[in-house]
C-alpha cells in the first residue's frame, strides 16, 4: 500500500488541476461515451491535455510508451500507425523507430487534439508524419503497414474488437500490434480504485469502462501475444504479431 499511495497522489495532483478547468465535461451518470461525446470532450481537453498528462509521466508513463513502441520491433523504412494518437505523445518514439525513410500515420477523432499534435510535428520538422482526422472504426489502413499502436485511447471505443481485428489484418507478414491503456487493477482496495476514477474522470473514464478489455481482442486475433501490466497494475500492454497467412 505504501508503494501505491504516492503514485495516486502524484496523478491526483495533475488530475485535480484539470478537473477545475473541465469539470463540466464529467457531469452525469457514468456511461460509455459515444463518438460525438468523445470528440467534444477531447476538443475541450486539447489545450490542457499535455499539461495534465505530465502527472502520468511522473509515475512511469514515458517508460511505458517507449516499451510499447519497442514491442513493435520497427525497422528504418517501415510504416507505423498510431490509433487514437491524441496530441502525439507517441510520435517522437515512432519517428525515431522508422527513421527518415519511414512513415508514421497518426489517427484521431478530435480535431482539437490533432491540432496539438500538428504543432508537435511542425516544431520537430518531421516530414514523414501524416495526421488524419477519422473515427478509428472506419479508418482505412495504409498499405503496407508494419506496426499498429494504440495507447490510452482504444478503451474509449466500444467496438475496439473490430478495430483491432482490422488492424491485425492490415499488417504485413511479421508486422506487430501493441495496444495498451488503463485497466481496473487487481487487488487494489475499493477506495483507491475510486480515487483513480476521480483522477481520470475529466478524461471521460468512468466505472462504465471496467469491463472493456481490449487485450482480449489482441489475444483473439494475433499470434505470439504477450501481456504485461504497468503502473502497479493500473495499466496494461498487450502485443502480438500478425498470423502467418500460409
């Protein structure tokens, strides 16, 4: 317990700051948000999203993202797709992995979040990054695609199973998928889980999402699947490889 509490307090500090600014977006009964509600919420969050997410960096968020990108085993010249890319936190790692001859495609539903990602791209001078405003449920994957990533976003898509299935199908032979985000941690006391819900409520997360388990879809559609937990069980990362068509 002594190990968990400081992490919760660190995240809560950032969450509390955001809560004061976007508290109107988290009113009402817990529910799984539809795409229009998600778009409106994250358009409002976009200007302060990176500021609030700093708290997660303090508890290992940066290491988690690096681990996710490394699990794709990308090579220079590859094409990688980042679903629910948000403000582009994964982009530096993906660009580094595919090199200047590779291609990175970021996809998100929120134009506000993509505007922040576009600023990141322009500031870094990346010419091989394409940002696409689209619902990931209908997104047409490019050809070829060697790696598909989604962190802290796919849980907001109730139809994630179909999205992950299409992502795996779109991969070249040997291509890999990595999906990760928040989960209900096993063994945590109820009061601590409620505290985590309060911290993440401004991001649209509620108890309504507890039964959404995208890693099960990775297990169902990919091969050589590896599952691991981070942030003391509050986050997961599930990786796999496209099945051999032969």
